C-alpha cells in the first residue's frame, strides 16, 4: 500500500508542477479570455479520524469543483460541497471520513472556471497499528525458545514482566520491512509448580501482551555424569539440582564414601575416593532418583586408574635426643633404591625381600642445643616414583635452638617429653598455626587452658610467620584464629609464661590483642623498619612490660594498644607515627616519660588516662587531640599548644591531680573555659606570645596557687580566675588594659594584688568573695568600680581615690570588717548591704551625702564625715542599727527626714549650731540615744523627730524653739523631766507615750495645750488665770487635778486610767465627746449646773462609775455617753432631759433610774437602743407624780416594767 501511495504522489507532483508552470506561462502569454480565479489555497492535511476544512476563492464566471476518482469499499473518503456555482466569492467545505487502513492516502481537488484551472492535494494520515501473530505460548518444563512476530507501523518497546525476568530472556530479534521477529529463551522450570509470565509491547498508547505458560514437575540434574580419578585417590565434588525429594543409591564398594550431608533443592555433594592400591583400574556408579518416581533419575559414573607405588610405613619419624634405631617398612611393585642424606648421624643396615622390605636406620645421640632434620629418599630410578622419609631429632636441655623449614613441623624438633621443660627457645624458619600453638603450649597456655610449660624467653628474630591455614587458637564461638603472612596475629601470644620476646624481622604488623594479658611479659624487641601498625589492645594488661622500643616505620598506635601496662615507665614514639588511638596508654600508671614525634597529627581520647608522674610535650604538628586525653592523671607535667585548651576538647581531665601546664610558645590566646573545672592544675606557665586570656579560662581551678601573667597580655576576660580557691599570688603585667567581670571572684586565698596603671575600671564582681584580701590599693587611674566588685570580702582595708566617679550596686555587699576611705558623694544605699563592722571615712573632697546613701546598712559601726560636707540627704543613715556615734559637720544646715531613722545603736550625736531644722522622724527609733542637745537657732521640732528614742533621758531645747509638733518625742519612755522654754508657743502632744515623764516645766499658757498629753504626769495644779484646760489624754498615771476659778472648758481626759474622782469646775458648759472615755478607775463625777451639753461617749467605758446625776439644763444624753459603764446602777436625770440617744447607757446594769422630766424623754428604739434591755430588766423607773401613765404608754415601757410615780 505504501508503494502505491508513493507512486501516486510521484505522478501527481509533476502534474502540479506542470499546471503551475502552465499557469505562469499563461500569465505571461497574451490573454485569450477574461476568466479569472482568485485562489491561494495550498495542500490540505488531515489526521486519521474524520475531518473537515474549507477553502475560499473569487471568480468572474461559472465554476466547478471535483475530486479525483478514488474509492474505499465503494464509498468516497473525500468529498467537497458545493461542487459548482456562478461568478462571485465562495467557500468550499472539504470533508474526510476516518482512515481505517494502515497506509496514508491522498487525492487531488480541482477547481475550474472557464478555461482557468486550479488544484491542490488532500492527504490523510494512516491508522497506527501494533499486531502480534500469536499472544499465547505453552512451554514444557525443560524450557525452550519462543518466537513472537510483531507487525507495526509505529515505534514500540518490549518489556518482560517483573514476575518472570529471572526465567525469560530475550535472545535475538530480526526485522523485515514492517514485520519484526523477536525470540525469547524460557529457562528450565526447577520449581515443581506451573508458572506464568508476560511480555508487553507498547508505543505508549497501543499495547499488546504475550502470555507464556510453563509446566512444572520433578527434576534431577547433575552438573556432570562422568568423573575420572587418578590412582592416588582424591575428593570429588558434584553439583546436583533438584526440586523433588530424592534418594542416593550408593554402589556396594568400600573405596567411595560420602563426606558431606546433602541438603534440599540445590546441593553440593562431596565424595572421597580412596587411593587405588590395586594394579587394575576400577569403575562404579552412583544413582540419584526421585523417591516417588524412579523414572526421574540421573547417574554419576566414577572411573579410577590403577597405580604403581613405593609405599613406606611412615612418612616421617621423630627421634629423641638420645638417638636409637628406626625400622622402615617399604611396600613396592617397582624396583627402588634408598638414598641416605649427607649427614653423619644417620647410617643404614638392611635386608631385602621379594616385595616387602625393611630398612633399619641408626640415629646417633644429639648432644647440642639445636634440633636437626634430614631426609631419606626411596626412589625408582626408571619411573621416577619416590617416597621420602623425614627424620627429625630434638635437642636436649632448657635452651633450645630450632630451624623449622616447613611450617607446622616445629613439634618434630622438640620431643614431646621435653617441650614443657624448655625455658628458652630460639626458632628460625617458617612458623604456621600449629607451630604457634606449640609455642603457646610451651609458654603455659594450650588453647584457653593453662599448661605446665616453662618457656619464658622466645627469640623469633630469623623466623617468618606464614599463612598455612592452620589455626593457633580456637574460639568458643566457632571462630578459628589463623596466621597471616608476617603478622603477629590476634591473641597469638596471650600466654601466661612469656617474659621476653624478640619478634621476627619480617613482621610488618602486630594485630589486635596480640599480647593481651601477657602478665609476665616484661620485654619486647621489635626490629627497625618492620612493624607499621600496633593493633588495638595489642599489649593490653601486660602489667610487667617495662621495656619496649618501637621502630621507625610504625605509623599507628591503635586503640588501647598498651592499656594497663602498669610497669611501663618510658616510651619514645618514632618519627612516622601519626596517630595515637583511644586509650592507647590508659592505666600505664608508672609511665613518666613519653617522647612524641613531630609526625604525630592525632591523639585520641583517654590516650594517656591514668598515667602518673608523666612528663610530655605535645608537638606543634598535632592537629587533633580529643577531650580527656589525660584523664585521671596524677603529677602530670605537660607542654601543650594553646589551641587544644578549649571548653569542649580540653585534653586534661577534671579528675587529674597535681598537674603542671606549660602553654607552648606561639600561643596568642588562652580560649574561654580553657581550664574550667580542673581542680588538679597547680601551675600554669603562660608564654610571652599570649595577648589575651579568655572568659572563665581558669574557672574553678581550685588547685592553682600562683600565676604570673606575662607582659604581653593586655586583656583578661570575664571570670578568668573565678573560684580559684587556692590562688594566693597573681602578678598582673603593666601592659594590661582590661580586666573583665568576676575575674578573681571566689579566690578565697588571694591576699594581695597590684592593679596596673593602664586599667581604668574594676568591673562587676572582679574581687567578689576574696575573703583573704586585706590591703587593697586602688590607683589613681581607676575611674569606676563595678557592681559587686568586692562583695563577700573580709577584713578589707581600702582607699578609693577621687578619680573614681562611679561605684556599682552592691560593690561591697556582705563584707565583714571593711574599712574604707572614699568620697561621700559616691555613697549609695546598695553599696554596703549585709556588711558587718563597717567603718567608713569620707574624703575631704566630699560635699554631700545623698538621699538614702546608707539606708539599712546595719553593719555600719563608724563613719567619719569631714567638714567639707554641707548636705546629708533624707534616709541617709536609715536603719544603720549598729552606728554608735555621729558628728554632724558644721556646714550642715538641715537634718532631713528619717536621716537616722531606726539607728538603734546610736548612743551619741553632735548636732552643730549650723543646723537650723530637723525634719520629721530624723532620729525616730534611735533607741540607744541617751541625750540630745539641740542648737540655738532651731525653732521647730517636727513630727516624730525623736519618737521611740526609748533611752533618751536628757533633752536640751534651745531658747529659740517655738514649735513642737505631734509626737516629736513620742514614746521616749526613759525621759523623766523636761524644761520647755518660754519661746515655745505651739505644741501638739509632743511627749505622747513618754510614760516616765512626770516633771514637765512649762510656761503657764501651755496648760491650755496638749503639752501633757500621753505623759507620766501624776498630779497637776492648773495655774490661776487659765480658762481652758488642755489635753491630758492617756496620762495613765494622773491621779488628781486641781482647777482654779474661772475654768470654762476641759479639752481631753480620756484614758486617764488612774483618775478616781473629778469635780468638773462650775462654769464649764460642755462635756465634750469622749472627754472622760476610758477612765476605768473613775468612781465619782460631779457635773455642775453650768453644763448644758453632754456629747458623744463622754463617759464611755468608765467601768468603775456606779452612779451619775445629770443636771436640769442638759436636754440630750448623747450617743454612747455612758456606754460600757459596767457598774453604773444608779442614774438621776434632770427635768430638762428631752431625749436619750442610741446606746447612751449600753451595757450599763441600771437598777434604779430617777427621771424628773414631766414629758417622757424620747428614746432611740429597740435596735441600738438607749438602754440594754436585758441588763435593765426588773429595774425601777421613778417618774414625776401624775406622769406614770404617760411613761407606761411610751417606749420606756419596753425597758422598764416597774414604773413608780414619785411624790411631789
């Protein structure tokens, strides 16, 4: 079809070219008509499905469109519409049907208008196809090749299914035109079950699948059917494949034996064919067959050749050192001769028989220390057949020298009876596994058990260790230790008896645990340029090893190589060593000297752990050194590059003791935390190359006693020597410019230190906890002292220069016995918190003490304030409870509020004449203060200025004093007398609570004030001319008072608990609120007729008062007037009483009440009533004649049931 399509195209193409050429020729020729077609359509292309496209043209005449004749099953596949028309513009639709063939197709469309002709080609793509001639194959169990024929006009791939890739393989492919033949090999089915596979052909959209089904069944298949064996016999191996349960039928012969048990499915079978001692060849068969179907079987045929032979009774004989005669039996079917070795110690006597012969060899005594060996040869000179007899004779004595030519024969040279008695062995030649095992037995160990072997000295200098496949030590887990060439193998000499060993010159490696637990081994000789590697734990627990020289050429000391070599005292590692493994010298407690080569690059963790008294220098070429390389070392003296002294990887363990460190020259920085928590470090030498010491570099190095910091150092970081509790001496260089925070924090034994001139600041906590620091000289270059800089120091004496302009919070917190000289301008309330026995001397340049400067500084016992100070701020010495004496300088004009508040230990204070005012509570609570002299010029003592000065006995007030405010001397309980100058004109209970003050000399006019309130006055005579009596409130000792004529008012006698009787002066009109409240011993009160008003609680709580008479001019008994008068039983109310307010007689147990009011006084009611109903129940109320009914009908009836009218 494709050839046909191509042919049509070749025919149509010239026609199109011809028509086009003709058209162009016509364009150039003289016009013969006016017919014109305006038409630009090119060729049209369609896909294989149904399609539709259009083209347009314009003509000036009638036209016709036709499609070339082409048929597909009688139906045209390409049509046009419309097919004709008149002049004008037209659009024609071209339609194609689906192409169901597997070939492309095309047709020509022609447009005619008069003589004008236009044409183009319509093409349609073929249908894609992928076809298989067969999609199913049945294959028998044996397998075969299947061929698949593929027809396709597209590119495709063939994929073998995942489930069968292991048994279906593509073998070859051939291609012819559009058909491809692909071959696949199906392998034999060794499984008993039927199986199925698939091959998929696909171009991405089209897919075809071939299914292959293969039968299963039983098989038995040998890898070979014939086996030829020489007369000498041998072991043969046969491979058998089977998927069934089979049996083996062995022949009835004794010269073939199965030597290995067969398995299932796939087998390797071993048979031993014995030598053929007969003179004929021999043949036999072994049959393998299915137990359930004997027809399924395979047969192995074995053919063995005959043999000519010379056979001696023994291949070798061993003779003791004493010599003797050896009998040799020879069986032969050929002639032979005996060839004796060229030695003197073997000779022959013999007799000859027909086919069996005996030879007798005489062996002389061996009197030397060296064993000896010779060979006797029995040979047929014609055929070359020969047998060799090896004669070995052992040496005699405790020292033996042996040459072993053939590995595995050492035992030939040392008699069985002698091996456990040999003490020294020199062995040369080739040593295999059996030889090593033999030496181990001689040295006291056989396998894993002890022997009586006495070997202590082993010289293998000229020996070679060879890999002969024989083990020298079995393992309980089944592993066998086999020798390898030129190697001291794993556990090779783990023997208990060896003391000295000289290793072979040829040895290149000492493997893991080669000498492990050789407790008696004290010397090992390794020859130059031999050993390259010392393996893991090679000499571990060789506790007696004291001498070992490692040769040039060793590159690695592996992990735990010398672990527990507790007698090793010195070792020099040769140039070439690059690595010292983890724990390499762990527990070498006597190792005092180690020389490390410049080639060394790596030292792993715990390498020298537990080494005591070790002196070691770490080469600068070392690149890596792990953490705790020197753990648990005592007496370590180490020189080390500073780069290894880091927080994470410091090789010196925190459990080391008595360590001396020299930091290598060239180190510029001691890193932060370099030696942190290394209490065992007692000395550190810092080179001149170091310029800075990092943060916490020596933190908690409690064993460090002194340190010299070189002149090159300019900076010491925070906490660098913090908690170095045994550090006593530090030398700081002159070039030092910075000391960080907490540098010497907790250095409890540091007693002195110099601060270089370039330091400008003592930072936070720098000397915190330096309890042994005594004399601290702060140079003039210091400008600031940080917070907590000297906290927790003890017995420290220091002078702070004027150059210091700031001191941080709690700089001297928790100091004991601190003596400090400083500027008062810098005093701060937090500088000296929790100090004890603090002494402060303020410098002459001080001008002020700021507010709260030493507040709550209870440890202050002494302060010297210079005359240059002109101002002391409020609260300055507040709570300085142990301050005993104070002299206020003469420039101070005012003592501010609470300046000495609660200075309970203050005994003496000198106030200069310059002071003009003392603010409130200035000396409040100074309970030890005994006397006070206030300077002339003062006019005012404010509230509570000397309150609670409980020891104050002497007060001198100046003649200029005018005002004493409330509580000025409140609770000065030791004060007994006081003289108030005439200048005082204003007071407000200034001595309240002065319970011992009974002698108060005051101007007469002050009797009208509260000057006596709360004092210990016992009796009082109010001076003539007084009209108003001032307050005597809470004068608890006042027992009597005498009033002059003319008194008009009383102010306050409340709380006068010792007062028993009072005659209120005639002329007093008002008994004020609470005037006699709480006068608990008052039994008699006389109220004059001048009184017109009785106010609230006037006599409340006068608990001893039994009777009271209210004059006629009092109209109201005010609230609570007699409340709490718990003994008041008799009450007389004047005729003017009109009302009795709430709780007026509350809790008063009145039994008789006479009321002269004609109209019943108004009562308050039941709730908070005027009387306590329960207490007055049953009492008698006496009322004026004729008023009984009125009282009975009033609220009085609630309280008094017994109402009696009095006679007129």
